[in-house]
C-alpha cells in the first residue's frame, strides 16, 4: 500500500468516525426532544385530570360578593372539536375561524331576587276605550330593576338584571430543580371570576386553552 493509499484510507476512516459521531449526536438530540415532548404531554394530561376532578370552586369575597376559581384545561383543536361539539357550533355561528381559537371561557350564573315593594298610587289604563284601574310596583338597585303592573285580571311585569364580571387569569411557572429560578415552562393556569352583582351566584366556570 502506497503512502497515498494509506492517507486516503485514513481519511475514509476519519470520515466514517465523524459520520458515526454525528449520527449518535442526532440520535441523542432526537431522544431528548422526544423525552421533552412526552414530559410536556404528561404534565398537560396531569393538569387536565386535576382540573376535571376539581371542577370549579366557589368562594366569598368582600361585600358578600361571590367568586369562582377553576384550573385551566389545555386541549388541542382536534380534542376541542371532539369534546365541545355544541360550543363549537355556537362559535361557528359567531362567524369566527375555529383554527384561530386560542382560548375559550364560559361561565354560568344564577340570580335570585327577594322582591319587596310598596304599590304606587292607583291609576287608570285606557284600553279599547275601557278604563281599567291598576297598581304599579317598582323595586331595584344598581344591578336590577323590577317593574310590575297589577290589574284585577292580570299582572304584567319586567325584570332587568345587570351582571358585571371581573375575570382574571394567573399563571404559575415551573422552577429550575423545583426550587431555584423561574423558568418559562407553565406549571398551572387558573381563572378567577367575580360577579359584582350581589344577587348572582356563579355556578360553574370553564377555561380552555387551545394548544397549537
């Protein structure tokens, strides 16, 4: 074997070694990426499981106002289409592009009013040239108005309820090694909803994040 052949032989071996090392690095990088992906899916699944088990939690705030807290759900668009068919149909009716969804929030409230009022002066309703005596009642505050009209034969009325919601989202980030500096990885998200209307109670809230 000539000197030139030995040099070419060594160069080929060096190239093979470099290709082998590069393949190992690529394999390790691929495995690390897959591990991070699986961990992220595991954390998402764990968070969704906790959110579904806990549901929303009601609590009282100042001035006898009532609020509710819920942990966020993280769903892919395909999962949202599968599990929220009715909500998806309503969103499409809003002329929104479903693929552009980033978050979906929902809340349910119940309003109970204890009505008490003194009838106003008697007055007369003229209907078809017939004079009908009637009593008017009214009660209300900053969050509702009730107006009623009582005649000998019937009662008619109107109730207007005005809810005022304060919605906040808080995010807790993971810390490096569990206790050092904060990272960009999200540990949990939760949403709090407060209804300023003291007559309304929040029954349920839902906070869904669409994962791209």
